[in-house]
């Protein structure tokens, strides 16, 4: 081997951590956490090195690794990254690292098992992003499923088992369809060329019949649509998000959802260009429904995590809209939305987790006035809420605008409807911001210098308190301590990246460019 | 009539007669002996079919191991436990014979009307001879095209070994597992998990070395471990 | 019928298989049933090898090899089960064993 | 079909069988004399010169004894079982090459009965069949001692059979064939080891396999120190307790023929078989086989019997892993092509 | 002065750095020293704007500085380039100048608040955003800072976040603005899709190639953004509520600068509007309606800041009229003068509040003239300027707008504007009289009104001077220095020739109208000749209409907000949980139910299973024989 197998190193560094934990049953919680941190940290550092060494001008796969596995079946251990997967790999390693830190204190039960799951999960996710062999991809896809279900089902909150089972079955149903699709493509390629291979790049060279493409596309599409998730396959998401522990939600929202979008870009588009064109209008309609629907439903959620979950549905609608707009803006937009959503929603879940640690509830009505008791947290809330609602200058805007623009270029109405969400997003996000960060804690009397109080005494109107009704919860938001340094450590990098991508998306887009141009070339749209 | 055909009829006739003996014999040991006879004849037919390796494998695995094991078990299981052949259930026997006859008729029809023929393979007798013989040919094929199945089979055999250990001495396995669980098992969802406070579920273990009392006068006294008989350690055994 | 044809072997295979099947259906002793199952497996092997012989292919032989391997695994587990049955239920009569219910 | 070759093969086989029987008879004499020597006594020396007629006398005695069938016995099997043992015992010798082919009556005659390309496996298969004689005999006697002896013996034989087979795999890997003729040819080459020219006998390149084979072969033939089935102190005489006279002699014959066959095979596999200077190959083979036979007797005279669990433990916990290690090592050596093997 | 072209970035950078420093370090380190960072930063920005202005004014050529490419997405390239022409230069001066004064004023006003550093982080951030907004040379960059000023507005309105009303107002401001941005965003996208670029220069070059419908659509969509940002009907509802923010914020953002961004944007993109007469008409009509409605509402309000706020809305309506009438320079002129007098009015009312302990209700003021003379006089100047009293700033610019509407062929709109002018004068002097004249209705036992400290007075005085004198840059009407300055920008647009007679006539008419309003106010609140209560009684429904802000808020609440929430709840409860999730769970239940059914086949007897298997084999082989073999063929 003439070069370092860096992708394998990145992928298996967490696995090695998991193995160490597995073989060291007597490890104390402290040791377990440090090992997990080391595993994810090594992976993260390596992925940064990978990104630094990434040739931003070269199209095609880089850092490829190839080991023949089952040559008779055309199965090989093929790894590689291009502009699409490289940022996602870094996002994965970063969010995993953050998840490890974010779980430091909250997870006190079955720590070793938890971190083993987390590390396994990371390996699975990284494997999904780096594998170029459909067989390998499928293995990683399934590998990732189990630890995630365990994380939800064991370390989640009240209704966790239901959520875990739902998550598992939904995703499994999708991935089975994908398996059918994989076999179909494999067979079709074999019949066409007489070569047995599962190499994605090679399969993409084949030309398949229109009818076959339609069905195979649908098989892949359903798997990814469930993962991403698209309306109406989204109902696992709110449950899974709500019940998962903080780190689980972060990874779920930050990375797992991206696999759907990644799958579209890596498999559906290159393999089935004709079917993509045929299905695109239909998918764009679904995307629009998801965008508006997610935002509207988010508007009336009483539960913070559910709200963020539905907002994810809405955001992921932008991803599919952008991808199936099939033009440069759309694809850039989709990719940036994915990365930005990973950062922003991840951070929002961290923030919810921080609140949950203190209040042991996620009901919005239980909070209020956190700006006073937790000013730093409030600042982060503000930042990420605005990033989520697509404020220019933060990462969300770049992606969303490009995705909408992409959609608008194809179908005017699609752009208009999608744009409508800028209002709805502002509505629900600011509503949350107002209810938990601003105003007063539930039941807290108005400040003495508040003009409302004077108004009340003058007109004998009862002062409108910050929240509804008297104390419903034993824990008073006024007593919450502000974020500690570990929590700050998890949030700060996300904030920096959010601003950076918002202000200077060029860096990211230059990484994406060759890959996106390649995808577009498959559609005969050079230069778009 | 060629001599091969004659030999074939001889071998096949004995094989079928022995197979019938398996079903008809009252004494299970006789069944087993019949089966061995049948297998040996079938192995000879394999040789006629240019499958020397399989013939030998048949003898080693089937007769040399499997049927020996059956005999073993037959002798370990108490004779009283063996049910009578003529113990009623006439309906099922009738149905069984009828189904057998029906299937025979169908298969005979299928064989006689057989028309499906695949493309002939490349392993002509000359080709087999060129690589050194049947066993070399099988080896080449097996370890190139059938790599995955052979690995899967290996895994299956490993699983079967473990399963057999468990089935044979459940109480021993439980003890071992309890240790292993404390040490190695990652019990993620299981309530018992690594929690040392919870005792490992216990199966009723033989109290006084007597595995079996009920069902007759022939209590078979076995030692659960070598130490029950002597104080000396067994070969290769590590004393805890 | 003056030459050996595949049909010869297929009939042998069919005969062995059906004898085995009838044994499985009619006998009550688990061990005899077990032996009959082995007989059936062996009958299938005869077919496989017969086809391999006919087609000058090794696939049949290799399949038969796998069948033997699987049969070995099956024997180990099957006999283990018989031992366990005999220990726990004091019987190897298939009609007495109803533990598969539930 | 080459009828003549077939008939010659059969003839050769017939000759071989008779020679084996004769050898077996004198093997008993040899053993008794040798053991006596070890034990500082004289042994049979009255019948004929040096007691050389003793085996014949024994045979006459056994044949003329009453054939007793116990009332409790499973009659058919009881009668068949010793026969089975006896018939199977010499079959292994059919694949042993006794020399280069010779020309007789204008025909090329091979000094072996058959050369099949699974010869080594065939030897193992025949060995594994031999166990039926024991287990069926033990069962059919209707005697609990016999049964237990048979069970022990069977377990022992199938365990060591495994070791026996695995110990040979190294040789198969090195020669790339299972045919004994091929294996012999492989040993006729020269092994150059540090300037020293040695015959390429597998005892040199597979020493571990040789030791394993030796131990397993002793156990396989139920000889001391692995003669558990006939542990008189515990089980009277094991599986053949109920046998007498002629039927007993079948078991007896089988045991000794087995010893000879195993010795021949071992000599062929590990000591180069017919390979040797100055004399005809067959004399070399006989000489090498004799070493093994002597070794058998030596063991019997020297070592105490194993305890049963020690016996099984040895097979499964020591020999089997060693055999596997040997296979792995051989495979790696072959893969990396170390040494001009 | 060309050197400034390379240093343009200083203008936005200084406040940005100040904002960042105060935001990141304010809590731990800077605390109440925050103004030492913010005020000089904005000062630098102002000082840097002056040479830029001079350079442009002399040279008549725009300055540009390319910073970096923000979004490179295929053919969609968004460079960030600073661009200064005369229009921008004027705006820069207004923005940085007023900002500097307001910063200064805030030092005294916010003093002692726990969020001191926060305030001085948000306010420079706003200055940065606003400066960038005017410096933008690209529609998307404009859009970005368009939203960024919205963010700052949100943050500053919600500065006293613990008040529910402030939090509500902030949210409302942002969301209503977003409605405008919705249109604006689509407009930008439409521009890109049809023209393939978003840079001003290229867009304006190619705008003629578009069809009339497309141009109208683009213009109206862009104007939607202006409607939101510049608080035109029907999206003006956020601006009065925005007065929940601190008064300097109201002065800076919601009077002088941010709300005029819409006007600026329309003026900036005038080639597009010029290409679409329909759009121009719509702009003018919306402006007129806004001017009138807001003026009527202002008359009935008691909250001093709300009066000023509605006055702002009304004045923004005037500017829109000017835009629609094609009187671009008049619009910018009014924007310029309005910045002075409206900031002055807000700061003045802030002084009043400061003196009266955050009292806002004019019914509890009165007679303050005696206690705070400086505030009184400056406020009076501001009010008079707003009312259009000769020769104060407002007169010149407003007069020019009305004339512009008249000559552009919109006489009805000109008349509405005149009517609104009467109300303008009425509410302005009503505020002055109710606050500073008459009996002292405040709690004299506890309150001791006084003039503010110097940091607050200096801006008042400076702004009063501006309000009094700023109008003279545009004198004589249509031919003033200001007009000549801006002419290059609006070169090539149709220019209406205005006869001096028309100018004089309208000058006289509007003066009369203003004085009429002044008299009416005096009659009601000083002389007591008219009882306001009686008038209100008599007007009945009309009064209630105006008092309740023409029911805009209620209509929105009833017709949009509540149905939307209801629909959302329906989607959640019925569709999401009721149908989609129920289908999923139903599928699971179906499986369980079916399994229960099949479970009965489980007898536990192996023999039965075997029999079934054998039967199945027979059937399958039979099926093969029938279907697959040639037995029956």
C-alpha cells in the first residue's frame, strides 16, 4: 500500500475505541469517557487532516482504498471520498466528538455500553459516507442502525422503547427496499455487461432501461426518503428525537438524516438519471409539502424537541428540493443545508439537552426568562435559532436560499412555496425564543420597573405573566445555572462553524464543486 | 447389459433395501446399522459417478461420525424412553405412506419427462485429470468460487459446536456463561446485564451427581467433572 | 437401459428420499426420524452428484459437500436436542413433545 | 475396461491379505517374546524352535473353542460385529505402495492394489468404519460392561481419528495430493538442509505431525497405553467381554492387522516408505514398518494405562490444537515459500 | 480623495468590530465601559464616510471596493463589493451621523441598565448592517443586510426582553418584515433567473430586455420588501409596536435609518420601477394610503412614542408617494430631512420619558415646558419640521413630494397627501401641547422632571439644528444643491418640469394646511375651544376606527394568525398523528392481529409440522409437474 489508508483509519478509530471498551469490562466511567473521547478525537483529527490534504480541484474519488474481498461476486472493500462525502465525514467526526463531550455528565447509567454504542454508531456512519461498494455501504448502513436504536431505546426518556422500535422498523423497511434495489442494479449491470460488480462508480457507467430505472429508483428512493425523512415518511423522526438522549438527538439530526440526502446524491442521481428526471416533479411536490408541513406543525408543538424535530422535517425538505431541482444552485444548496442543519440542529438539540438537564422537562411552557439566569445559553439559543430560521450571514441562509433558487429555476411555484417558509420558520423559532429565552419564568411577577405593572395598577388589569398559570413545575427556571465549560465546549465550535459557513461559504463550496459538477455532468448540464 | 449397470443395480438395490430397513426395523440399533449399509453403498455409487472425494467424505462424516453419534445417543438414552413402533397412530401412518406414494409417482413422472438441461460444465474427466484428480478439482472450485459459502459453513459449524456444548451440558455452560458475562458480555438491553447485584438465572443443576432418577431403575451415574472421581487434574485442565 | 443414465441415479435418489420421508412421517422415535432425515439428505446428494456427473460440472459435488457439512452440524445439534429431551422430558417420543407450542 | 489389470489387482490384494494374516500371527509371537524380554522373562519358547509354532497353536485353540452367544444378546449384530472389524482391518493396506512397478510375464505390474487420489482419506475412512465393530459388538452383548467399554472405545477412536486426519493435512499441503503414491514420490526428492543432504522424508519436515500421528495411531488401534476398552480392572475386557473362541479371534486378528496396516501407512507417509538405497523398496518398507511395530510393543511394555478423562483431554485439549497449529504453520510456510519444499 | 476607495471597508468594519468585542467580552470584562468601544467606532465610521462623500460629490463617479466572493454556486456568483455613489454617500452620512448622535445619546439613556454592554453590541451591529445595506452592489448582498437590520431591530426591540410586550413586539417586527422579505426574496430570485445576474449595474443594463409583465412582477415583489421594511400599508403594524424598544433605538432604527431602507431600496433600483408604470402607480397608491391612515391613527393615540411612530409611518408613506411619482430626489430629500426631525422627536420623547420615569401616556404629562425647556424647544422644532412649517426642513421636502405627485399626474394622491398633511400638523402639535403645555397631570409628589445630561442634550441640539436647517440643502425646490448632487444617480429617468407657479402655489397651500392643523390642535388642547372628547363622540365609528388602528392587528389576528395556528394544529393532531402515524401503527397492529390468527396453527406437535411439510412438498412438485414440466403438453 503506497499511501496511508486514512479513510480506514478514520472509520475504524472509533471502532478500536469500542473494542477496547468492550474488552475492558472493569473500566470506570471516567476511563470509559476518556477512551471514547480519544477514539472520536483521533477520528476527528484524522478527518481534518484528510480535509486538509483533499485536492479541491480534482473531480472523482480521493484517498481511495481497494482490497478485493469476494471477487467472484464483484464485492470489494472500496473506500473513497469526493467533494460530497468529505465534508460529511468531517461533520460526522465533529458531531461525534461533540456527542461524546455532551454525554459526559448526563449519561450516568451503563456508561460503558453507551459509549460502545456511540463509537460503533460513528464507525457505521463514517463507513456509510466513505464506502464505494454497495455491499459495504449496505453493511455500514445496517451497522449504524442498531447502536442508534439502542441509544434511543436504553438511554432515552419515557416512551423510548416505542420510539426505538419505530425508528428501527421504519429504517429497516427502507433499507430492505434498498437491498432489493441493490440486487436489481447488480443483476441489471451484470446482464448488460457480463461483469459482476458492486462498485458504485462502475455501476453508474451502466445504462439501464427506463422502466427498470423507475422501479430501482423507487426502491432506493424509499430507503433514503425514510432516512432523510420526507413527508409522509417522517413520523418516526419526532418520536425518535424526543425520546433519544441529547447526544442521540444530535447525531440523529446531525448525521443520520444526512444519509438520506447523501444517498440521493451518491446513488439515485448517478445510477438512474432518466428516472430522476421523471420522478423529480413528484419529489419536489413532496419536498414542498414537507417544507410547509414541517414548519406549520412545528408551530404548535408544546415540546421543544418535537419542535426542533419538525423543523428538521422542514429543513430536509430543502435538501430534497435542492437535489431534485437538478441544477448547480440546488445541489450546492442541498449540500450546504445538510451541513448547516447538522451544525445548527445539532446545537439546538444540545441546548434542549442543557435545559432538560436542569429542568427535567422539555415543555416550552415550563421555561421563560432564561436570558437572565443563563445569558450565555440564551446567546447560543439566539444564534442557533436565527441560523435555523435562515438568517443571512449564518449557515442556514446560504443553503436554503440556494436550494430555493434551484427550485425556483425549475418550477417558479416551487420556489414561491418554499420561500413561504421564511415566514413560518421565523414564526415558530421566534415563538420558542420568546417563550423560553425572553419574558419571565412561569408564575414570576413582573419587574417593579416594568411599565406593564404600572398599567396594571392603573387599570386594574391583572399583569400578564410570562407563562400561563401558576407554578406547574417544581424546578424554577430562575435558579438554573448557566452553561458550564463542557457545554460551552460543545456549543462553541458549532457556533463558529455556523458563522463561518454563513459568512464564507466559498471554502465549503470549492470542496463541493468538482463533485457537484460531476453529478450535473451526468445530467448533461455542464456549467450550470 | 454393461457391467457398470449391473454393479449399479446391485449397489442401488442394497442401498434401497437397507434404507427400507431403517424405516422398518423395530430396534433402532438395527435401523442405524441398516443406514450405515445404505450409506456405504451410496458411497460406492459416488465412486461410480467420479466423485471419489465425496465418497470418502460420505464414509468419514456420515458413517464414521454421524451414525456413530446416533448410536452413542441411542445407547445413552434409556431404552424405556424409546417408543414402540407399533404404537398406534394408524391414520398418520396411512397418510405418510400415501404421501410417499404420491411423491414417488410425481417424482417418477418428473424424472421421466425431464427436459431441463443446463449447459454442460467445463470439468470433463480429462479436465479433472489435468489438475490432478477429483479432489484437486473440487479444491480449486471450492476455494475460488465458493469462498463465501465455505466461510459461512465454517461459521455454521462453529455455531453448531457451541450449540452442542450448550445442549449437552447446560449447567456447565451456564456457569461458564456467568463468568463470561461478568467479564466480556456487553449486555445492552438485557435487564441482568453486567449488574453484579442481580444473580445469574439458575437452572436446576443435579444435586448429587445423579443426572437421572426418574423413569426406571437404571440410574446412570455420571461425573460432572473429573474431580468428582479423583483429585487429580485432567489433562490440559486448568485448576481454578 | 443398457447404459447408465442420470435417470438411474435420480430414481435411486427418489427412492431413498421417499423412504426417508415415509420414515419421518410414520415413526415416532426421534432418533429414527433423525436417521431418516439423514437418509433424505443423502438421497439429495445422490441427485446432486448425479447431475454433476451428467453435466461434467463440479457444482453438484460441491453442493453435496456443503450438504454433508450442514448435515454434520445438524447431527450435532439434533442429537444434542435428543439428549436434552431425554434428560428433561424422559422421552424421545415425538408425540409426547409439545414444547414447541408457544 | 482393462480386465487383466483388474484381475491382477485382485490377485495382488489376495496375496497381500494372506501375507498380512501370516505377519499378524507372527506379530503375536513377536510381541509376547519382546514383552517377555522387557519384563526379564522368556516368553513362549516351547512350541517349535523359539516358540515359532506358538501362533499356530493359538489359532487352533481359538478355532476349536465353543462359540457362546449370550441369552441377552442382540443375536444378529452379535454375530456380525467381529466380522466387520476383521474385514475392515486389512482394507487400509490396499493403498500402500510396496515398491516400484515390476515387470512380470511381460506385463507392467504395480506393486500396489489401487492408486486412488484420495488414498489417505480412504485409509482414514476405513479406520473410521472400524469403530462399528467395536460399538456394535459392545452393544450386542447385552452386557453393561461391554456397553460402557464400547462407548469408551468409540469415543476414543473418533476423537483420535480427528487428530489422525488433521496430522496428515500438513503432508497434503506439502505434496498437493492425497495419493500415497504421490506422497511417496514427493519423499524421494532430496532435502538440503544447511549443506546437509537428507532424504525428503516428512518426518523431517513435519516432525510435529509425525508425533501426533504416532500418538493418534496408537490410540486408534486401541493399544497400550490407550487400551481403555479392555481395562480389565474396570470393565473386565470391555466390548469383547462376551466374545469367545472364533469370534473373539476376529477381534484379536483385527487389532493386530490394524497395527501392521498403521505401521505400513506411517512408514509410507513419514519415513519415505520404499525409499532407500542398496535394497529393494519392499525391504525398506518392511524395515521401517518394523520400527513402528517394535515401538508399539515397547510402549505396551513400558507405559501404564491412561485414565479415561485424561485420554479424552489429551486428544481434545492438547493434540487437536497442536494439529491445528501445525496445519496453520505449514500453510503459512507453503504460502510464503520458505524452504525449497 | 480617491484613496478612500481602498479604505471603504473601514466604514462597516469599525462598528462590526465594536459589536463583536462588546458581544463576546462585554459580559465578563467590558460591562459598563461598552460605550468606550461603540461610540468611537461609530465615530470612525462617520469620519470615514465624509471623505467618501466628498470624493463622490466632487468626482461624480462611484467608488467600488471588491471584498470577496460570497457564494460561488455555478453560474450564481455573489461578490461582496462595496459601492458608493451619490445616493449611497448621502445615506452613509445620514446613517453614520444619526447613529453617532444616537450612540452618544444612549450613553446617558441606557446608563445603569443590566444589559448595557448588550445594547452597545447590538447598536453597532445595526450600524454595520445598515452601512453594508447601503453599500451593497448586489441584490443578494442587499437582501442579506436587509435581513440583518431586521435582526438588529428584533434584538433591540426585544432589548427589555422580560416584558412580554417587548418580546411580542420584537417577534412581530421580525415576522412582519419577513413577510416583506418573502416577496423581496422571490423578486431577487426572479431577477436572477430572468437576467442571470444580481449585480446592480448589470441588472439595470439588462432590465430593458425583460417583458413588461416580468418587470412589473419583479418591481412589485421588490416593493413588497419595501412595504415590510418601510412599514407601508398593510404591513405597517409592526412599527408602532416596535416602540417597546429603548427610545434611542426607536430614533435610530425605526425613524431615521432602517425603516427608510425600503425607500432607499426602491430608489436604488429605480431603473426597474421606471420600466413598469403599473408598479410605480401601485407604489404611489400604497404610499398615499399609508400616509393617510397612519396620520389619522396618530391623531387618536395617547402614547407619545406611538404618536411619533405613526407619524413615521405616515412620513414613509410620503416618501413612497414620491417614489411612485417618480420624484426620486424628493423621496431621498424627504428621507434626509426626516432622519433629522424624526430622530429629534424620538430623542425628545425619550428625554420626556427619562424625566418622567418612563412615563409614556400623554394624558399623564402636561406643563413640562417649565421643567425641561431644552427638551421643549428642540421637540417643538422637530414637531414643526414634521408638520411642514416653513422654513423648517420638513416643509421643503414634503412640499416637493406633493408637487411631484401632482405633476406626475396623480392629482388624487396629491390631494390625499395634503389631507394627511393636515392631520400631520394636528397630531404633531397635539403631542406638543399635551406634553409640554396645559396643566401638570403627572404625579408631582414623586416625579421631578428635568432636562437630561449633556450626552443626551448635545444630540438633541445638533439634531434640532439639522431639523431646522437641513431643508436648505434642497432650496430652491427642484434646483437645490441636493438635487444637483443626486442627479447623476437618477440620470435618464423622466424628469417632470415644474413651473415656479406650481411650486409656490403648493407651498402656500401646504403652509395653510399646516397652520390649520396647528390651530386645531391649539384650539383643542391649549385654548380649550374644542373638546376632543366631544369630537371623538361625534365622529363615533370613525374615531374608534382610527383609535383601534383601523383594526389591522385584529384582522391579522383573526384572519391569519389564528386560522394558521388552527390549521397547524389540525395538521399535527389529525394528519400527522391521526392519519400518517395511525397508518404506521395500524400496520403494526395488523401484523400482530394476523400473527394471533396464525398462532392457532401452532400445535406443538412436530409430527404435524412434518406432515404439513410433506404435503407442501407433494403439492409443490405437483404444481411443477402441471405448470413447469412437459408432462401435460
